[in-house]
C-alpha cells in the first residue's frame, strides 16, 4: 500500500498553501476533499480581502489592532509571528508566485480597502470576490505542480497507532497519527490512506447554526476527528457572528461584506436612523462582536427580524458600486434589491470559528504527526474575536509554517509499523437510513445552536442545549454504527460532536468576552 509523506484534508487556502510548499520541496502529497468540486469551500466565498504589506503600516500597529479586536485573549506569540511574516507573504506567495489578481486603483497603485477595527487601510481585495480569486489561482498553481487531489472523498477517522495498530506494543508508545480512513462517496468503499503526516485543513463549524454565511461542508469534521483522536481543543466558545448577512426569503446566508462599511455604508433601523454610535465610539467600524450584538439588540427591542445596511446614501468609493461590489450587487439585484439606490435588509449569521484544534506556530497539534491549519485550528491569533480579513492570511501562513515544520523532520515511521494498521472494518448492523430523519437531526442541531449557543447566551439555554445535543448524539451514534456509511452520516456524527464541544466550552466560561457573550 502506498505511504504518502503528507495527506492534507481540505482544499481551501490553508490546505492548498501547505500542499504547494510541500510538493515544491519534493514530498509526496495527497489532498482529499469530501466535495465534488474542489473549489466548494469557505475560502471561495470570502468577499472582503486579505491583510497585506503596506509601506505606511507597521508590525506594531497590526499587532495592536489584532489584540484590541481579540480582547487581548490572543496568543502574543502567534500575533507577532503573523504580523512579522504574514503581510509580506501576500506579495511573495499569492501575488508573485500564484498570480492572484488583486485590484489596483485608477492611479495604478494597490487598492487597499478598510474593514472594522483596522487603524489603516491595509486590505487587498479582488472586487468583492477576493476568496474566489485566491482559490482559483491556488488551484491552478496546485494543478500545474501536479498535486494529487481526490474529490468526493470524505475522511471518516484519523488512524493512530494507539487506536488502530494490531501490534499490541503500539498502545504503550506515544500517540501518533499514521493516516486516515476515508469514504469514497461514489463507490461507498472505505479506503485506508497511510501517511507520515496528516494536515487537517477542513474549515469551520458555521453549518452547525441555522443562520450562517458558511457553506454546507462546514460541519466541524476536523475538530471532531481530532477530538476523537485525543488532540487538545481550545477556545471553542468563540464563534464569531458576522453582523451582516442578507435577510431574504429566497437566499440564505449570503454575506454582505464588512468592506461595504469600510467604504462608508452605515447600519440603520426601520425608521432610517443610524444607531451604531449609540454602542461604540468607532460606530459602524467597531469590532465585529460589538456590531453583531448591537444589531441583535436593535432587533430584540423593536421586535423586527432584521435591520438595514445603507450603502446607497453613504458610499465613498471612486469605483461605481456595481463594479466595486459585483457579487453583492448582482446577487441583491437578482431578488429585486438595487444596492445603488436602497438599503439592504441584513441579519447577523454564524461566520467564523475562533477556537479549534490547538496548534503552535508550526501548525503542530498535541498529537505527533498531526497538523491543523486554517479555521479548524486555533493558533491563538484571533483570541476572543477575529479581526476582519485576517483569516485568509492566517490560512496561507500556517499552511507554510506546517510545511516548513514537516520539511525539517528527520524521524520517519517505518514500513513495518504501517503494516500493522488494519483495513477498515465495515459495521454489520442492519439499521435502515431515512434521509428525511437524518435531515431532521441536522435541523435540530442547527436550531439548538442558534437558539441557545448563539450571539447572546445564558446558563439555562446552554444547559438545555447540552441535554438536547446529548440526546440527539445517542441516536446519531446508533445510525453511525449500524447503517451503511454515507457522507451525510459521517457529517452528522461530526456535527453533533462539535456542537457538544462548543456548548460545553460556552457553559464553562462564565465571563463575557469578545464573541462569547453570557447574560448570566
Ligand atoms: C467580510 O467580507 O466581511 C468578511 C471578511 C472576514 O470575515 O474577514
């Protein structure tokens, strides 16, 4: 059986960056994604942009902005590494190597934009489709390098010596990861992929919530797999809610980028009055957690289900709205909202997971040979609340850090030890799966998380969520053990475990800080 140097699970910016650096250095790399289309992930959906080097900016200023947004709950080591290495990587790797076509202004200079809680315009963008531009360029670069990418392959569980080896002595050794059991979604076959290292780049948890800007694949897979293997997980109570997703019957969870506020847009209530200056001196450009709670508060007090974002009256940019914000303009127009002339109905939605699998500044988890990069990981960069437009860069940078760490290794797992790993044992139960019941299970998780583990939390709600999730969890585990394996059942199992981890952390942390807000 082939033994890879590295298996990477996930094809967003973090996974592909790692893959590219490793492949260029001559490693054998396999990239897996459960999606049919390799670009179907949250990187692709990112709109605003990416923090990049600018001569007028300083490392100290960037450190200060990240720490202020993160309520000083951050890892100062991670923040310093990010401020030192990150902004330049945008030029060295994304622009000069991968050819990402970020926008320039009419004078031919880089068109830096602004978002909340940044003290300087330091964000490069491609219209309002920055993630798509990065993703498209990285996929092309990866394909040109001949990187092996298998789509439609859903990781089930990490393989570890302690859990899986048939050699009894392995259970007494330090735990290490040796590959991943993976379902081929099309053939239903389970494949045993073996490797010296595994990098989890599976993204976040947004799809555990009823309202989210995330795509359907964000079911907490990586965190759940790492948790089952025994990796340390931290800061899981910190789920960031984006203040502005489109509120419309026919379009769910469409992001209305913060860069609209960076270019002048203001939040208004149903009477047309701006309200953010009642909540924070930086008004509409206050940190994201403050803005999301202010909108929630306005909605609760007025009994309305949404507020508005008014770009039409306040836009300050030089490029016409329809060219600067092509995706948002076209999407809104498709449902009859012309953002050039009228305010956009918006509602907060689950957006980004600031917690996750604990990693150091090399992307290493607490388990040997297991790395985590991007949203699934917790580098400590974001602390209690993430600064806007920092996540794509965190993914690209930690992808490189993890690759560098693997390239520096001189110790390898022997072939004999890999030989002790058995093939997957197919469960023999005869449980029938009913897709409607499984869908209902996911809906229940999403409602529970939205209602009780959402923007504003309290003890009673969190306890209720925990009890409900435990109950759903038992039923889902029975399906998982006894029904024929499908991608949906694997995701459901991961979703209920991840939801339980987030809820337990939220219950334990009684202090309101950043995006974890407790009423009691
Ligand atoms: C946005 O465009 O508002 C999202 C940017 C981010 O989440 O960093």
